[in-house]
């Protein structure tokens, strides 16, 4: 990968990447929010582009970013990172991809509860409604 010195976020990520796993990088990015949101957002964007270039699947990035949260994924800020990645990865039907990843990780009852609860929260309401509609149409 050729680095553009004007893209400092890519340079920083290229220095960190050989020393840290994707999971550890995702944790570092998450911890950066709240301390310096602007830098964390730039590095997250660079990580998403890198994962896209490496052809990481929606499953892979879910594991990097959300796996440790188990059934609390809709309560975590990191959900936005995963949703953004899936939107970049699957321009045709990203909600179907998201639902498939979730269905592979959670049983039907747990997923239904998670989505129903997420529909009651402003920040996750629209996403949860779309996923629930798709789930019910299957």
C-alpha cells in the first residue's frame, strides 16, 4: 500500500496495523471516542477503508467491533462503526447483510428481543425497525 503523506490518518493506521490485531485496533478506536472524537472519527474512517480494501466481511468486522458486547450490541456506540462498514461493503442490500450476520450469532428469540428493545431508543430506532421488518418478511 502506497502512503500519501497528506493523509496522516492512513499513515498512523499503517504504523499501528503491523503491531495490533484488527480486534485490538477496533478497541483502541472505541476508546478514543470521548477523549478526542475528531481523531477517533478520522482513524475509524481510515480503518473502515482499510478493512474494505482487505475485503473483510461484515462478519469479520462485527467480530472486531461488537463481538465482546454479546446481546448488548444495540446499546453500544461501536454499532455505528459496524453499520457504516456494512453500508460501504454492500451497496445493494446492507440491511439484509446486517440481519444475516445477526441471525448467525443470536437465536430468534434473543434477536427479536434485541430489535424490539432497540426500537424504543431514538438512536437505534430506524435501524431496528428496518431489520425487524426484514426479519418478519422472511
